[in-house]
């Protein structure tokens, strides 16, 4: 077995290495884990963690060790959540079982150990300037919000590891993007990937704003601001309050860099889910995807677009391809479960949801999709599963649970939850679509349509998905449903 260089040495030498880990080849410079012809992209934080495990293969790395080496004080928030997330992503990429590990072993009350055999394989050095540490390299002109490491090579990997292993806030590269702006941008990328966590979205928005404040010409930061606002709008019954900021940031990103995938992605999301301009959305997505076709968020937004328009077979096929590219992506699991439910395939939706929850049992969106899948075959399990839905939005969670209870036949429980919900609505916003789902499951279609009409007036985000909602399926035979879709400029009735 060859000696494995430390992460800093690997990067400082200016060479790439392929590291054999069990049956996988780890390519640090590309941020990829490969088995045969199948490649799995890893996030920067996960790459840095795997490099540490490789360097100390067979040894126990304590959580304290990892905190000191990867999460310097004041560099990242939420160390425990961040480490748990990174370990879960690695296990998913390896297809590993925490109970019977072949790759990453959890040592109770201590830390983690890489137990698979490791061998380093030197590769031909790429034609890049060697990068030294601890000074950060010049950040490249980014082409995607997540800056897929394979796209930008060793310079970005060095910047990421420098960011994770140094306290270099405020450092400036020799030219190009401001170093501190780039650092804030990377922090925002890590936070925005914590799908379903409003607090993480708020932190991401702060980081992206800080990046644009440091460098107003840095287009990816403006795309990040737009995407963060759109994620934030998911928690609002009146998303229009953030529409102007999101739109300005998205169009600013495209103006600064017409070849930036995330700028067009943001425009496509805004045009479809917020403005209901489906033709413009199709053009924006068509422009975004070829620029970075393996970017999970770009693909996930397009998957949602296909599902919203009733192109179910396309949505399923496209999202399955996304998961092949990024099997660790919880948001891609969400899109696939949603597409299966829209297509009426509850068993496959349940299988996808259970797989996502095996990766991260706290991933709240999947408890909702699993509960919806259970409604088709096991109503009692649907009610129980709905109790695991935990998001920072009590009123809307109650609305979801009430609708599931009603559809599962527990009418008295649903009405009791509705009464509680009506009390909360005095001080809390509830999405009109959530109320429409509840009233539909209770059999009051007139009330359901009144809520949908309010959703149209408010331009609520979830209105774009009403034709895909299994809870609203009973309304489709009513002519009023087609009228609602027409008011949202749907190109064809679903």
C-alpha cells in the first residue's frame, strides 16, 4: 500500500490523485467518488471530511479532532448538524450500512473510522499552477451555485479546504473575485443545501448578501440571493413580499454572466412558480440545463416544473437520472417522490421516501410524502407518519396533518385539528393550498375552491403544484378546477 499524502500536501503539490477506497476510486480534485463508470459528486464539506478519514485510515477520528481540523471557530455554524450531514452523505455515496459498516464505522461516544482498505494512486499532474496553503488561491469565475468541483478542478478544491481548515476570513486573492466574497459564497452554498430548514435558508441568504456586498460583480452571489429568497418563499402564504428582491437578483445574475446556469435557473423558477409565465420558464430552463447538466438543484427545479405541468413520465425519468448523478441528494428524492405521487404510483413514492429517511430520518419533507403514499394503502400508517412532520411552521403542519387525517377517514380528529388551526390563523399565516387540501378531504369542495381562488390572488408558491397534488385530485372533475388552471396560464389542462 502506498503512503497517502495529507490533504494539504496533495493540493499544495499541484497534482491530482486517485485514491482507491474499497471498491471505489476517490478523485479529490474532481470531488467525485466512482465505482466503475458510475460517478457520485460530493459536496465540498464532504470531500474535506473524506480526505481526513483517508489520511487517518484505520484510526479513530474523534468529533473533537474533526471540529478542530474542519470547523474552525467562527468559520461554520452548526458543527454537529454539519458533521452528521457529511457522514450521512458519505455513507449514502458508498452504499454503506451504519449497523454493519464496510467503509465508515461509528465508534460510540468517540468518533468515526475508515475501515475499508485504502491505496493511493498518483495521477498525471494537470496543467494548473501549484497552489499552496494556507493562503487561498484566486477563486475561479464560477459557473454554478454549488461550484461542482469537477468543473473547476484543484484550484477550487484548495479554496474549499483552505476555507474549512483555516480562519482566513478577510483574505484577498491577487485578482479576480474578492477572497472574502468567495468565502461567504461557499458558506451560503453549504447552508442552502440543508433542504427544508428555514434557519439554514436565512443563514444562506445572509452569506450570499455578504458576498455580493464584498463584490457586486460576482454573479453567482446574486443567483444565490435569488434562490435563497425563493426557498424562503416556500414558508410564506404571501410569497409576493419577496418576489421583487428575488427577481432583481436573478436578472442581475444573468446580466452579469449570461452563461451562468444558476441565473437562468432562478429566472425559470420565478417565471413558472411565481409569475406563471410557462413559456418564458421553458426558455430559461432550456438555457440553464446545458450549461451545467449535472447540477442537482437545477435539475430538481426542472423536475418540479415537469411535474407541475403533468408531464409525469418525463419528470420521473428525469429525476431518476438526477439521482443516478447525485444519489445522496435529499432534494432529488423529494422531487422523485412527488413525481411518483403525481403519476398515481404510491408504492414507488413510498419506496423513495423510505430510502431518503434511511439517509436522514429527520428529513421532514419525506415524512409528508411517505404519509401521502400510505393514504393509498395503509391509512392508519399515514396518520402516524404525519406526526413526524416537523418544520418551523406550526399552523401549516397542523393543516397537513388534518388533511391526512380526513382523507384517512379520521374525520373527528381532522375537524378538531381544523378548529385548532382556525385559532392559530389569527396570528399565523396558513397557505391557501393547505386549507384547500383539508376542505377537499373533508368533502367541502366549495370551501376548497374559495381557498384556491385566494391562492391565485396571493400568487402562492404551491398553487403551481395543485394539479399534481393527490389530496386535490377529487376536484379535477369539477369545471372550476380547469378555470383555476386557466387563470394561472397553464399551457394545457392536466
